[in-house]
C-alpha cells in the first residue's frame, strides 16, 4: 500500500459530537459539534497513523426524494412535530456543521472537502472509493451500513462507537455475500430509518438467504420475493440503496495537497476556546516549509 486515507462521513461524526459534547459553549456560543468533530478527526488520524483525510458532507435536498417522495418521511414528520427549543437546537447543529465545511476546515488548511447538490455523504464516499488508486488504502469512518457496498481489498470501514473495523474478509465471513450484493439486500429488506419499504416479511437475514439460494423455490417467502410486484418494488428500491446515486453528475476525485497552517489551527482554537486541542500537533505532518511566510504542515488528500 502506498498511502492510507481516511474517508470521513462528516454528518455522522457531527451527530456523534452533538450527542457527546454538544452542550459545550464558548462565550455563550455552542461549539460542541465543532469541538467533538475536530477532536475525533485528530484521534482518528493518530489511531490510523495518517494525515490524509477526505471530508464528505450531505448537501441539499436528496435526489432520492425525487424517485421516492416518502424518502426519510418519518424524519421529516418528526421535525414538524418538534418543539420550538428542539427546532432551535437542530438549526444550531446545522450551523456548526456548515461552519466546519465552509470556514473552519479550509481555515486550518484542509483542501479535500467533498459535497455535491442532491447527494449524501455516503454517495461522495462511494465516488471517492471508485477513484482510489489501487496502490492506496482507504478507511471509511462511519456507522452507516449502506457503505458496506464500498468495501474492497483496499477499502475497509471503521465504526468509532463500536470500535469495529470491517474488512472485505470479515464482512464476507459475517454476512456471506459480497459488498456488490449489499444494495440488493437493502432493497429487499427496506430501511426503516430512511422510510424505505421493503418486501413484506423480509429482513436482511432473509434477503441474504435468498441471494445465497438457501430458500427453496417452493417456499412462500421465496415466491413472495420473486413475485412481479416484489421485483418491481426491489427495482425501485435499488435506485435508493445503491451507492453512488445513479443521478450523480460526472465526478472525478482529484488529488490535491493539504496545506495545514499552524496559524490557522491556532486561530480556530483561540476563536472557539478549545485550548485542550492545542496539545495535539496540527494533524500530524512535519513542519519546515512556509506558505506566505508562515509555517504549515503538508499532507495529501483526494
């Protein structure tokens, strides 16, 4: 392997930070999402001994809602029923996440920040994985099982909460199917968190048995899955579960250099009152070069 990259599901990491450090304030301003996110990035870079980092964000209304208007409808219903306080807090969460994407990460010197209108973070990760050099390795940081589709000989996935690393080999051992088949598993089983209805009475385990041809062709569940109605449903669902989304615009990941500016890093820490993060060097690269007369740390990204 040549280089190791971290492909970050930034929406996931921001939600994780919201639930762990979301109450943190600086000068009466909530900064917990930003703090927890930057802390986790630094820890992940240290854990996997790499500073090559790709930041992927959801952006805009999902294109999947055009295919299936009920997409994530349960979540939207919950938003409509939230209290004024809950609404304000949700808006605050998005404000901090947007500040990371638009201002703070660029200020630190990260150049590899991916988002595309209508696509989700996992779409961007899938697109980047498709562009990964065969000699490089990527570790996806997420708890979204949809991203199992991206697993390959040089692509693994790490879930921080469970401290679980899933490789191509461990995935196949656990589920008995290949990553390329995972979108079909999800299309059959559906996804309650995304409000995607699957074939009645079919969960992931049953879908896997169907794909592995472990169901008798006379079994009622096999016949239900094989029925024209179910096949039409599965075909529709594949447009929702497959990564990347089929309607994505032409995309090619471009390798660029990060320019991790020590002054920019120090400014972020001071601006947000996060001195404890100053104990860590700015994301692990070596110093010794200058940019506009200022020292910076150099890394690479996609």
